[in-house]
C-alpha cells in the first residue's frame, strides 16, 4: 500500500497560504484522478481542488477552517498498490 500525500496546492501566482473551506470527499471514499477532493479558500476566491491521483482517501490531516502554507500535507490517498 502506497500512501500518496495530498498537498495544499498553489492556486495562484502569489498564493502563499490556503484554507480548507470544506472536504468534498470523506475518509474511506474512492477517488479518481480529477475528482474534487476539497474546496480551498484563497484571498480572492474559493477553488475546487482536484485529485492528482486515484485511490482511497485514508486520512485528512487538517479540518476545514485551518489556514496552512502551500505545500503542507493536508491528507493522504492509498493507491492500493
């Protein structure tokens, strides 16, 4: 089983931090590449964050409302390998 980290994405050129507005997928949910995992708030808007890999969401390391720097691990997928 390979755990794939999900990182806070850079949604804009000058974005340094982001806030999880809501998790769309929950722990145990199957995820396909391109599925919306979470809604991310930036200074300017709320953006849907898509999965970059397929697997099962096995951990959410941050709850909605937490602001973290770009690149911070916010959860993990298990690719089943």
